[in-house]
């Protein structure tokens, strides 16, 4: 997740970044099957955000907030943690929202 966080931290908060992030998650899930579930949860979270605002005006404040929430969420995930921590990470992703 460190590589994804580093990449994400260098991007703009626009929808293109979120779409590209989904592609990167797909690649990670394919290349590292142990991360597939977490990648799918994150991709679904990002996908719902993209779908909600695709073709619609996206207020800068909302885009910036969603970007920073995603960045913080990705930073909080430890792929090398023990099973309890991994489950906590998965549950945190599952209950997360990028916007309200």
C-alpha cells in the first residue's frame, strides 16, 4: 500500500486520479492475491464516488475532502500486519465513505 499511497499523494484530487487508482488496485489484487479482498473493497469505495459524480459538476471542496479522506485511509492500511489488524483495516475500509 506504500507505493499506492506515494503515488496517490502526488496526484490531483480529480476524478481521473480516482479512476487510475482503481486500475492500480486491480493490478495489485491480480499480482498479490492475498490483497484481493482489500483491493476490491477500496475499488468499490472509489467506484461509488466516481459513479456519483461522473458527468456532474464536482465542487472543489468536496473533491478535496474525498481525496484527503482516501489518502488518510490508504496511509492507515498495513499490509504486513497480523490478522487482527488486517481485519480491522478491512472493516474500516468497508465502513468508510469518501463523501457525505
